[in-house]
């Protein structure tokens, strides 16, 4: 089997409040769908409870870790990688580094820009990246996340395509800056299957998926970007959702699949 399609590193659990199933349900589905590596990467708990409506609570950290430990016993055929999907912020660095990667022995963290920092608060990237200024903020935040060195890869870097509708000079410039940072620091970027399950957005150029945004990935090839293909499953039945289509995008543009060091763990 294609070694890219037998592994998925982006999977959630019920704890984030907008997904269903627990680790064991995803493991079962992973085996039924021929995966040999399953990365769990639920939306991280945060010490200050920011955005707690879409992520696990700090109190749930032990149960998330023990569900993964138990699954490693119950599903020995599967390599289970312990991760979290995280937003970068300076004040979370020690929690990510010392608590998650250190004390709790997480294998990897995924960086994500579900929000962008605007003034003293945060704005959702879903529906919120409409102006050139928002897009510039998004790109700078992505670059800051990449430069933090905390993340094994960045999930859906083209998420801005959900609300920034035209592939114009601003979109090209923002994407170039993201690619330059990712390429310099060798941080892989994710072609995300969930974007193909969300329903199309209406743009001046017609309907398209909010992400993956094809011109973004076409340009990524010019920068030697390495990619990771994931389903971003929020339901066990989506365990390999749209991964084939995501891999086809990489193949179409000649993008190399990243060989994440964490793949050799266990
Ligand atoms: Zn989610
Ligand atoms: Zn996710």
C-alpha cells in the first residue's frame, strides 16, 4: 500500500466538543481501513481555558492520555502516535514544550491557525479572513507558528481560502511568505481532507472547496515544500476521509511526501 495512505496524523475525539468517538473507535476504524499508523491530535486543552468551546478541558488531559495508552495495548497491530493540535501563542510555549512534549510524553504537536491575533483579541479564521490586512495577519501568524519550532507540521495552511475568495496578488504574496518559512525550517504542510467535506464556497471564479486551495499547492511545489496528507477525522467513519484526493493533489503538482521522524517511533 502507498505509504502515505496507510498513515493519518490528524484525528480528534469527543473531548473537543465537535467530534464523536474516542481513541478506541478511531483505532478500530483505522484497522478496518488499512491504516498502520494512527496519530491522535485532538484540539489541545489550554491552561487559560481560551476557546474552551472547541477543545478539551485541562481536566480531560489524563483521560485522553490514558485512552491512548490503553489503545496501544488493545491495538498492537497499529502504531499509535500521541499528539495534539495547537494554536501558537507565546504564553503557551512552556505548556506545549514542558507539559505536553515533556512531562506527558506527547510524540508530536500539530500547529494550526484556526484564529488570528487581531489587536488584543483573536478572530476566527473561518469566515474571518476577508481583507488583505486579515490575510497578512494570517500569514504572519502562520510564520510565527512555524518559527516556534514546536510543530511537526502545520495543518491546513490554506485555511484562509474559506473566506479569502480570490487568488490575487495578496494571496500569492501571503502564500510565498508561508512557503519560505516552511521551506527554510523544513516544516511540512498538510493537505487536509476535511476541507473537501465541508461544502463548497461561492467565489467570483465559481464554486470550490474552502481548502485545499489548488493554486496554493501548485505554488508550494516551487518551494520544495514537503506535504502530509491527513483526513482530519472528527468522526470514526471519516478516518481516511478524502486522503486519496489529498494525495492526488500532491501527486498532480509533484509535491514530496514528508518522512516525519515521528513515523519511526514505537
Ligand atoms: Zn476540529
Ligand atoms: Zn483538526
